[in-house]
């Protein structure tokens, strides 16, 4: 039996739930390759890694046929490492240029003469990058020019005046007025519904 990691979907951070949950420490962070790795000699095939991996990037092959099938699946996967490090809805911020402090939002809403796409999220509860929708995919579906900003919210009460009850939330403003709102995380396999809603909205 072998444990296989899909390197196209693993964000390869040293803080990894598979490393934390593995009872035999078969999972570890390879400092040289800067990636999550597994020592199959230590693995007892309890499959806790499959449960722990939020990205769905780990599978266990019980025989050669399964091994080849999983390996082929990983090789054919269209995800790329570059795509993992795009800003995504509900995930930790990647590019600081999109970051905005909550204290500056009111002034931005007053001053902006174009549509604003504002994402409210909690950095301590950000979902895995792989599971979320790239912001550039969302922006392509908005049929007007729009500026994007991402706000880390540590206390949900900070954004109660914006009618937000759940994080992450995605709001679009036009001349300071809310014209669109989506509350809650959207997984990549659920994205079509949100993208359709955005593309059909005239804002």
C-alpha cells in the first residue's frame, strides 16, 4: 500500500493537518524540498490523512492497480501550483495590495466612483486555498469595472452594520450603496451557481 499526495492541490505549507493528525508521524515537512511529504515505511494506512486533508490531496492505494489509477488521476489534474497562490474567496490574503483595514472602508465607499467588490473574511478561519474560488474568476463575471479589496474581520460584530452575519462574505457596492451580497463560503465545485448569479446581475 502507498499514500500519494497530489502536489497540484497540496499548498505545501509547514502547518498541515495531515502532519498534525498522523499517529505515526509518517507525514512530515521536507525543509529541503519545501513541501509536505510522507514516509510510507512509517504509515499504518489508518487513512486519517484522507479525513484531515482539507484539499482532498491525499489518497491511499491498496494495490498496484489503485496506485496507477491515482497516479494517472494526479497527472491529468488541470490544477497548477501557480493557481494555488491566487487570491481566493474565503482564503487567506495572498497579495497585500488588496488588503484594506475595516476602519478605512467607510471613506473608500464615499470616495470611490466605481463599483467595489469587498470581501470580509477571518484569517484565523480561512479555508484551504484549493477549495475556494479564485477572485479573478469572480471579477470576470461582473459586467462592470470593479475594484477588489479584502478585509480581515476578527470580530463579526465589527461588520454588523453592513448586515453581515457570516464570514466570509462578498459584497458589491456602487456609489456607496450595496448592490450585491453573498454570505458564506463557496467551494470550487459549487462556484457555477455564484458565477451565474454574478453574470446575470446588472448592478
